């Protein structure tokens, strides 16, 4: 079964032939797939940024599942293995891949873009290099956080924060909440979160934030400056991408 986006705000369920893994690929039965903000843009608005949706289109790029079959030459995997799947497919031979910078691969494909169906379907094939084992203690819903968690880890590597440094976070959606949790695990000092939704503020506090400010009721910048006696935070991480969080 496959969920195809056929127009803004319109899905249809279709049945497709079971895909066969090519040499070096595996067949994965999808157990869960998160809904990214980009999926919502495509669903609600018919595209994201300057990239229009091309119908029919299969969305979803935050998957986990179980191995259902192995293509020729694949070793180390067996049917039933629990996996997360990297939605980006790299060439591994361009200058950027050879330098270990796969995220800017010159021949990058991203599953869930036009021409590359995503994971809102029951079965999918993927290169063996795109699969990562999941421990049995994780539920499918938790396993679907693999891809957004990787986004957060990459951003924190770029930020190069040191233990004990204070951080201000704008936005407590999934990315902001994961950022909060990882910063606390990494030994951050004080963590402030600015978020207008009460339930998200409460969850941010549970995940390790020291304070969660409603920007509609209080100026977060003024609150942080007041608490730090004018010093401010060592770093600010924007997880909302709104006009008033970028300026």
C-alpha cells in the first residue's frame, strides 16, 4: 500500500507491485515514518520554497522498519532486522563524497522528492549503506526520530559548543525539543527555550530546559539579559525560522 499525494490536501491509497532489491540494496517494510514540516508544506501548499510538488508524489523521509529481503551481494543483514533508513542517497565517488562530505554530494538524491518516492508506503528498496541498525528497545515511533536526530547532531557539531556554555533556543517543535535534550546530555549550562505553545514549553522543561518563555507574553531576549545580568547566552540556535527569530 502506498499513500500518493495527488493534489494539495489530497492523498490516495494505491497498491503497487512489491519492489525487488537490486544488487547492493535491501527491501525494507516500513513500520513508521515521521511527518516533517516539508511534508506539511507539500501537502498544504503544493510545494516547498521554490520547488513545486510533482504529482503523484510519495512523501515521507523519517522512516524505520524491518528488513524484508536482501539483494545480491548484501551481507550483514537478515530478514527481520530492525533498521532506520537514511533518505539521502549518495554517489560515494564525487569529490565531496571522497572527502567525507556526503551531505553536499554532487549527485545527491533525496527520497520523497519528485522522481524519488519517499517512505509513505509499505515497502521500499534502499542501498545497504543507507541502513542503520536499531536496538530492540526502541519503538517504531522512536525509531522514526533517527533522521531529525541526525539533523540536530549535525547542527550541534557545527555550533561546536563547549560544556557549561549557555544556549538560547527559538522554537520547541520536534527539532527544538531534540536540540534541548541533546544539549542537556552534552553538559550545556543554562538552556532557555522560546516557544508560544504551552504544551511544547512544558515538554521542553521536561527534556532539560531551565526556562521556557512564551514570546507572546515576554520578550525572550530581555528575559535572558535580565537573568544573566546583561551577559546573554553563549549561543543562539534557531529552530523556528520565523522572521522574528532571525532578526
